[in-house]
């Protein structure tokens, strides 16, 4: 978790580094966000380490702050689409027993059906996850390696644990 001082230094540091990378003065937060997204699309992961080194924070803290806090100011509130997103998910989950796949397909369907929206995909994912969790909806998922039936939440926890181990 970044301190208040680190948060204040974050944007200034991001601006300096991104300006140096794109060799251009950046005049607004919106442009800073757009250039940063472009840089990240090109897979420049070292950006978080550089910022972290300058503000005395870990690259994980900087990464998480960027995606979970700072960048959200450039997206619209997806709650206005909550009913549509849930309806899409309800339709998609019928045709698949894979929870993660159903959420991904629901997000892609939503983005196609509402192309003018400016919603954050991560927020849509979180909305769908909370929706299924709060409604106690459990879908049986059968992993290929084992023929044991897992609830959707057990499968999600297993996949998250495997991904965490792979990232380390």
C-alpha cells in the first residue's frame, strides 16, 4: 500500500518517465494515461520497477496502485450497465461450465454490444465475480486432470494459486 507521500510522487514520476519514453511533453492527465496504456501494450513491465525505485515502493505496489486506483479516473462507472452485464452473464453461463471462461465471454460480449462504453474490464470482472458470490451461485466445474467436481469458487481459488506459483 502506497503512503500519501508516495501517491503524490507517483503521478509526477509517471509523467517524467512516460515523457522520456515517448520523447514528448505531456500536457494532461488524459494524455499521460493514453501514452501509458500504449507503452504497457508494448509490454514494458520495467516501468513499475523504475517508478517504484524513485518513490521507494515495490513494483507490485506501484502496479496495483496504477491499475486499481489511479487509472480508474479515466473510465466511466460501469454500475449503470450492471443489469445488462448480469443478463449477459446469465445467458453465457448456461452454455459453459467454466466460470472463468463465462466471465471472459460475458465481458467480450458486453464490449461488443456496448462499443461506446468506457468501462474498465477489470471492474466488470469484479462485478461479475461479486454477483455470483453474493447470489451464492455455484457452478460445477470438472478439471480435466481429476474427475472430481469443484464449485466455481474452489476452481477459481485453485487457478489463482497455480497462477501465483507460476508467476513466482
